[in-house]
């Protein structure tokens, strides 16, 4: 997540950050047992439970789809209803344009 102004004024930097996040996610997909080893001591939960959680999770970035936007709107609506955020928001109004997303989306993500 980034402020719209920052993302539109710094697309190369945002793309670089997203590439690194995706690289880390790709590493996570291939090294799930290492993830467990890295975080087990911080979470203080049973190793079997943590292993199950890590195995169920998907790592890396993915393209923004209409389904993802719909789910984000549901979350935003719930947050507004529960007063987690001060007022309702329209997710589509908060999103960048297709062209702006294209400028910041790494190749590895756009081809998933």
C-alpha cells in the first residue's frame, strides 16, 4: 500500500519495492520449513500449528482482480460499520488507473 501521490510520482521505486516483495514471496513458496524456523520463537505457538498455517498460506504478490477488489470493499464496509475507520470508503475510487498500475507492476506479477 502506498499513498496515491507517492505511487504516481515514484513508479520506478514502487516497482522496485514490489519486485523485492515478490522475490521474498517466491523464496517463501520454496522454503516453507525455513519460514517456520525463522518465526517459531517469535510467535510462541505449537510448531505443528505454525507449520499448518505456513503450508496453507500463499506467498508472493498477485495481480489485482475484480474479485480482490470486491473482497477489499467488503472489508472496508465492515471496518466502517465497526468504526475501525471513521467513514465509508469506495475502494474503486482509492485504486490507481490501469495505466498507473502498469507502471508499477513487475513482470513477474503481471504474468501470474
